[in-house]
C-alpha cells in the first residue's frame, strides 16, 4: 500500500510539473506575442488622421464607404483591446501562482 501511495505521489508530482512547464511556456509565448502585436492606441490615432485626410480628399460615396470601413476597424480594435486586457489579466493572475 505504501508503494502505491508513493507511486501515485510521484505520478501526480510529475504531472503537475509537466502542466506547470507547459503553462509557463504558454505564458511566455503570449507575453512575447502581446508585447509585439498590441498597438491599439497608435492605430486609433492613425485612423483619426486618415479619416480627416479622407474627408478632405474624397467626395461622395467613396468618402462615405472609406469612413465607414475605418469606423468598423475602430470597433474591431476596441474588441481586440478588450480581448487583450482579458488575456493579460489571465496571464498576470496565473503568473502569481
């Protein structure tokens, strides 16, 4: 019985270490990924500048379509920002353990 408990303990210990190593690798990957891809604010500023230039450069339907497209992109960026914040908080909380 004692051998079985010892074997179970080692099995659990090794499994926990394996999962921890995988999680640490995932956290490091996502930290690097998010550090290099997260640029929502500068893009928002660039979008505003582009919209201003479009308003002065194009007339009619082309202007409306391009501005609508940029507004849709702004909404997409806000969603990405919320996703980033969620992932960041998740990684931050997991890195404390």
